[in-house]
C-alpha cells in the first residue's frame, strides 16, 4: 500500500540525488531498478539503523561506573603474568 506524504522541495531533491547514486553504485544488493520510493525507503532504513545503534551505545554508557578501575587493571596484569602453558618434564 502506498501513502502520499509531503516533503520539502530540498528533501525531495536530495532523495532524487540519493536515487541516482544508488542506481550508479548498486549499493542495495538484490535491487536492480532503483526508483525514488526505493531510495526513500533505503534512507529511512539506514537512518533507523543508525539511531538504534546510537541508542544501544548510549544505553551501555555508564554501566561500568561502579567498577574499581585500579583493581580491574591489576587483575588483568596479574592474569596476563600467569603462564597457561603446560611444562614438559
């Protein structure tokens, strides 16, 4: 089902430019005929993907705030100094 939407003239021109670039560079795998609606759909999908990744990154921010950095660093260096190889007798 198609819906009609109103966009600014500048946004329309940018969508047409994106459509031309996608057609030239064949960036969408499996799509051989890129038209304006495909370009708009591609742009929306990529933007949503970017926003979701950004939200996931921001959600993870601050989760290590209650960890003692000095103790963690010393544990890492102590673990690295232990030999894990079997010694031949």
